[in-house]
């Protein structure tokens, strides 16, 4: 299934990504994905709320988690190379991903600090609050910072 994502996503060595917007609608519509294109690509429709979770749904979720881990780790390695920091600070929805965080802890970072946001909170405010908090608490220890922000489309 991971091969299916090559037309959706291009992951660079530094962790930056390019997403093929033909498969997404979050920037221009009221849905996250172009459901017709996703069905053509993966061979099944999106799962209706409260319906049974089938194996292909699990396979898709597993593949997305693997890709997320790859991106986060590449970004963290890039941040480490650029800064030499021993600590990593994450903010946004990705800061809650315990699978990725566990893999990061097995790497070169001594500790990971994660700051989540409230669902209704704007991302800019969350990041600003994070920067302010770190500046007050431990500017010399935690800066420079890597901030990962999960982008959301219209809800």
C-alpha cells in the first residue's frame, strides 16, 4: 500500500514534503480529500461514520502512520544537524503521536517536550503560546525549536 502514496506525497531527505493537491480539497473545499480520486487510488470508498472497520482501513492507517514517522524523524534529524540541540519540542497535533514520539526518543534526543492545542484553538496562537512559554522557562536549553503544526482544512 505504501507504493500508492508515491503519487500523493513526495518526502524529501530533510523531512519537507510535497503533497499532490489533486487528491486533496482542504484548501478549496469543505472536505479534506477528493473522495473520487482516493477511491480510484486505493480501491475503496471512505468509511461512513459508525460503520465497521475493515482490514483495508487498518492497512491504510498503518501506512499513514509509517509515513508520518518517516517525515517526523527526517525533520527531527534535520533540526538536530542544524542546531545540535539535545532536546526536541513539538507543537500541534503531531505532538500527540506517541508512536512517532517513541521512535524519536530512541534516536539522538535526550527528551521530547510536546505541546498540544485545544481543538478550537488557532494554530498560530498555539505556536505563539509555545514559543512564549519556552522563552520564559528555558530559552537557552530549548532554543532553537522545531515546531510541527498539523494543518487542518475547513470543518
